[in-house]
C-alpha cells in the first residue's frame, strides 16, 4: 500500500460479529479496504446517513489523524512499542447516544482506564506529528472552540484530548431526526454489542490519497 497522507491510532473491534455488523452499517470494511452491502433497516436510507463516517471506517478515536514528520515504519514502531507497555482497558459495555445530532456508541461505566490509555497514546505520539498547517487549523474552526480547547489544539493537534476527551464510535452523519432514527440503529446493533467492552489493541490507521482510511496494523495491548 502506498505511503499514507495521515495516520491515526484508533480502537477497532477484532474480527467477529460486532466488526461485521459495524462494517455493514457503514458500508465499508477498513480491514479489507472494500465496500460492504448495507442493510435494510426499517426502510431507513442507511447509505445517505453514513456518508461522513464511511470514509474513516468503524472506529473510536484514541489519537486523531495527523501528518507524520517521520516515515511509516517509525510510526509503526512507536505504536507497537506503546502497545507492548500499555494494558487493555475494560468498560461495562456500549450504549447508543445522541451526540449533538449524530448517533454514536459510547462506553458505559468507569472510563478512567480508557481516559488514561488515550492520554498515554496522545503524549507518546505527539513527537511524530507535523505541526498543523493553516488549512488544518481552519478545519477545526478555532473560533467555535473554548479557550482551553484552543490550547489543546495548539499543543496536541486536536482539541478533544485529556479532560475534553469523549470516546465514541460514530455511526451517522448529523441528523435532522436523531430521536426517530435511534431505535432502528439500536435494534441493528443490539445483538452484537460486546459485554463487557474491552479495548485490547491499538489499531494504526492510514489515510490514502483519496481520503479513505485503512487498518494498517493491529497491536495487542500486552503491558
């Protein structure tokens, strides 16, 4: 595969029913880089409400996408080293939530371990990251951020880290009627939601030349 434009460290489920159901929902399997037939869910036009998350694939952000100042091999080595020293983290499960107009799965229960994991990854990968250029800064709409979020954006390349971090698995675009759509989405995922929800890997994703993300490597957390 060609050199990636950007890299990210995400959670993505291991192969199984949850991963299959999520790939079908978004119409894209990041592990294979291929389109997947989307389901018929109560007459809902699933393709039209999943356009934004489709290019990223099903994931939960741990380190947001960044341009690297090093080659891909160095990025891989850094993430692999992190996975060797960090331990898996466990939450009670996942629940569907309306996050300001889009639907996502969010963790249930104690998230302190997840927050600590994300903080470690953000800090350790920051030296790999190129400084944000003007276009990247503008994309984050700094005028809409709080003063603290602007500080985080400047220092860490992303405004939603540390105390601003909220782990979520995005399922839809912004919706006009999220309350109406939510029961259909919940029914699609209910049979496969993991109990407990365990983050047991760091997944290195890469963005290709046309803006699609791919799962490059999966590193088991063994610390």
